[in-house]
């Protein structure tokens, strides 16, 4: 008997508020755990997805990527419809497609884009209580934009990494880092694109730019802070709930 | 003994998801109920606020207005800070101020602005599951914009009113009605400003413009549909969760 096995890729969006992050944990509800459960239910197989980005508790995603192998006869592009009927409202598959069996979402070169949202006004906005960091004090945008430029290009970001992660190198390349202001919604968004990010790196960049906005760090000192590779010189890790993984682009052809 | 009584106005924002609407109900949690409880706790008095707009269950607000009378020595503008420390995260006072003792938020002439949000893409966005209506089919924006023009000015909106409300007249004036599209977020916003709205009027306008966007109602028929005063000719009442009261402007000086 010939068994036809295929690899299916999912583009997964979620509101991370009610989850203990992406990665499966023995006694906590996680995004990966819910996906494993629902895909297993649907296919009748024991499925374990492989995720591209193992986001922390409270972090959100518009387009995280996951793959799984299945013998199911459901066509790749139909999994999105079938799974969305089973998934809770805060996890939605935006797209599903069959990919090359060799494709691994963490071992392939990719470009990731994250967004960090800050609500900056006298009092918080209830609508954004779980999806943005609230800061009431004045923030100067132009110094934040100036400081953002120092991150561009290839750097050793050892100073922008929380302890505990095991990585071969702390060198990463940032392709763009924008600070956008929406005055009507009193919203500031920090959007960063790079070829990979260290543990908590985007949240530490956001926390550092916030210090620049408050005037506690000068944009002129940014080059030196990055070059120092000293975690103590960068700003604090901004709260998880303001962070969203917008999407991941793979550089090789995967379909 | 002289008792100094003052009237305090609150600008109240809330995510209505977890509430059975504004108005106090015997055995359900409401925005008004929570405000009465927290202001009473703070002042030691038995406070009953008067709200400007008694929004339905699931409807949100950026700037609803409420007033209450108090003998408290807390200055009017300090109530926002004191109350926000006691209120749940999904109800936030944006501003508080002392107003004239004669000011009544429902009996004074005012201009209200509402926004109705639609997420229009193949699959929903988890972040907006409670604050927008999701529609997956194609929507034509230009016909919606053309139809919107028919609502401008003074009309008898009897056909855009749900049964059950007791009003002296169903004539209202709409000053502006915009249909805005944000392609990056696959979001359509309908923003309407008028001198008052009948029961469910904004949700019926949104439901009608959705029918226009789908091609089920022609923009050329809009004048006739409004003039008919026939609820059956207008579109369905769009779901509550897409609606947000942006703000209320009072025409007389109230401070």
C-alpha cells in the first residue's frame, strides 16, 4: 500500500491574551497545543505542528507560520476552512497550502516583521487593553525615529537579548525599523523587519525607544549602546501584550 | 449647615463586550451599574449617574457622557483619576469636570458621532472579534459611498428604527456619513454624525450600506427607501459589536 504524505503550511493569526504563548506546555493552554488538538481531531491522526516563531505568553500574531505532515485527503488549501470551524475565535488560520516536504519553518532563511503598539494619552483606551502598551507621559517621536536608524543593518545584538536563549550567534540584520504615529488614535507603532530576532529582542528595542521618547536615553548614544553588547545599557523589556508578529517571508520557493 | 452639591460630567469609554449594555438591569452587569457602584464607593453617597446614550449590549464607546450630583469635596477634574483606579480595565473615564447643575446629557441639544467597523477579508482577524463585524464576501465601496449621500440632511427615518422605542418624532438630521476603507487592515468604517439617532438607527444604516456593498440594494434606490419610512425596505440591523459611540458634542456651554 502506498501512503501519500504531504506537508501543509498554515498562516496562523491569534490574539495571544488567553494563551500561555505558542509552545506546548504540560498544563497550560497554548496556541500550538490548540492547533495540535484541532488538526488531530480533523484528520484522525496524531498531529504535532512545527511553528516558525514560538511567541511568548500575551504576544499576538497576524501571520505566524506552522507546518504539519498528514496523510489526510483534505486538499492543502481547504485546511483553513475546515480548521476555522473548529478553532476558537481568537485563533484563525488565514491561509493553508501544501508545501515541499523538506520545508522547515525554523530552519529556512526568512524575514520576519513585528509591530509594537503603544497607546500614548492621559488615560488608556479600553479597546486596546490587551493589544497595546499604555504609557501616559509625553513621548518625543522625532528622537525615537533618529534612534531607530542606529539599529539598521548588521549588528551584534547581544545587548538586546534576554538571558536563557541558546543561540549560535547574536548577530542579526535589521532591514527596517519605523516609528509611526497615529495622532487621531493616540497610537505609536514601532515596526521592525529583520532576518531573525533574539529572545525578547523586539520588546527590548521597543523598551529602549520608549526611553528615548521619554528623554532618558539620547538618540546620539544609540550606536554606543548597541556596540556595547551590554543588556544593562539598553532599556527595559516592554510588556508582551504590545507585541504582534505581523508576518514571515521565506526567501526560497516553498510551494 | 450649607451643603455644597455639584454636578460632575464624565467622558466614559468602554469595551461593551462583557456588559449587558449601558442601562442598569436587576440581575445583569451593565456599564451604568458599575459606574454607580464605583462612584458610590468613592464618595460614600448613593450615586445614580444619568447617561447620554443608553448603548445596547455589545456596543462600545470612546466618549459616552454621564453626569452625577455629589457633595464630595473631590474636585471635578480629579474624579477621572480616582475612578480609573477602581474601575475594571474595560471601562475608563477619559475626562471628568464640574458642569452647570442644570445640564442634563439627554435633554440638551447635541451632536453624536458613531462609527461602525467591518472587517472584510476571507477570514476574520482575531484582534477584532469583539469590536468589528466580519464579512467575507466582496463589498463595493463606491456604491456604498454614493448611497451614503442619500442620508444627509433632515429626513423622517421611521424606516431606520427598530420597534419598541417611544419617540415624539422620527425626524432626524444627519450632518455627515462617510464610508472609509483601510485596505492594509481590510477594514471598512462607516462614520456618521447627526443630531440624534433612533433606536438601532446606526446599525440599520450600516446593515443597509452593507446590502448596497453586496449589490443587493442599488444606491439609486436609497432616496426612495428612506422616503418610504418602511422598515422592511431598509437592510437588516447590523450586529451590535461593530458599533462604537465616538463622542457627543453639546451645543450649549455646559461648564
